[in-house]
């Protein structure tokens, strides 16, 4: 009989594994048993690493497993595995079927995997394209995604010209005063941006607040599939940003050029064209349907 072939690895399950594995190996201060020598190795919580052998067993399985089976695959006793599974159930990493008592990866494991696919893949596929764009236009380029507090820079390539020091990885950009923020404001569901927009509008000077036409601003961005600002966030700097779409036709991120306003070539058709081309290429790499930007729903 020919040997049985191993099942093909599913990208989402692999994302779950890599995400949860990375989440449990930090250096930490703790009490209790640890692994690793103080001289040369980071200290780690050994019990967490042992427990995640159970998660690995579930990730590699073709279907739900009994407690006995998952414990055997993880190389531990069923009684020891039971304590880990109780904790994993409580945080949603595993689920247990009532009829059979078997275990499988839970909703939180799915959420971790989806988050990894949404964010990490975009950064990885964008690196080379952003370096190429920066070299061709001679400007700094950065990539942003929607984070816990708004549009957040997750990767950047520095060009030969100086840029504001605030624009570093992890910096959260405003919705109204940045080209990047205007992309997210224009394409994300209104309820997702409402709290942040309200706070920004409240901080504006009364005359600026009265003159603000948010709907007209969003319509202009959607019409051109591009957002531009000049000296709004940082005096003397121009930002031009374009949307990146995912396979569901939803906004995945924004790619932005930042350059000094006094640069004669800032915002020229050539640079804007290259920015658009890069954004479209990245969208295609994420599986975005053709003409996504023109058909994108705005959920207002």
C-alpha cells in the first residue's frame, strides 16, 4: 500500500499557528519554572510553551480530536492536557463539541489567523514595491493600516529628502489633516471612524469647523481614488495617498508619498501615476477584483 500523503497545509491554519506561537515567546519577568539559561537565551514561560504543543496538535489535525488523541499527539498525559484545554477554552483558543467532547481550534484562534492574513501579508508583499517606488520618485513612502486608534504607519521607506520625525512606524495619523487619514475616512464604514472624526472636528478652530464639508471631501477622494494634503499635518510637507484593496473589495491599507512642498516635482503627474500603479499592483496581489475602488461601498 502506498504511504499516505500528508494533508495540504491551509494558509489560515498556518497563520493561526505562526501568530499564536509568536505571541507566547516574549522575554518576561515571572515567578515559577522557566526555561533557558540567563546567559545568552531569553527567559520564557515553560508551561505556556508546553501548552501550545496541544494547539499545534489541533492545528495539524484534519478534524476535531478527543482529549486522549490530542494529548497523545502533544506527548503528554490526558489529565495534564485537560488542565490546559480548560484554560484554552476560556480564552477561545479551542472549542469543545458538546455531542462528542472532541476539541478543535476556537473562534479566537480564527480571529488571530485572519488578523495575521490581513496585516502581515500586506506588509510583506509591500516591501519590495515600496522600495522600488521610493527609488523611482526619490521620496519617502509609507504604508498604513487601520489600527486600534486609527490609521497607523506599519512600514516605511526613507527617501533622500528629509521628512518630519513624527512619521515613524507606529505613528497614528489624523483622519482630516493627513492624506492617509482621508483615504480611511472615505472608504471605511462611517461607524468605524465616527469616534475619531468627532474628536478631531471638536479640536478644530470654530471657523475651520464651520467651513468643513466632510461629505464633499470624501466624494472628491472617491472620485479620484486619491487623497492629497499640503502643510496640514506638517508645515511645509505634501502628502499624496492611494488605497489598497483586499480580495473582498474592502480597504486593506493606504500607501502614501511624503515630500517637501517646495520640491518642484512634488505631486507631479508622473509621481502620482507611479503611486497609483503601485497601489493597484498591491491590490491585485491581495486578490482585489478589478475596478474595486470605483465599486467600493462606503457604508455611510
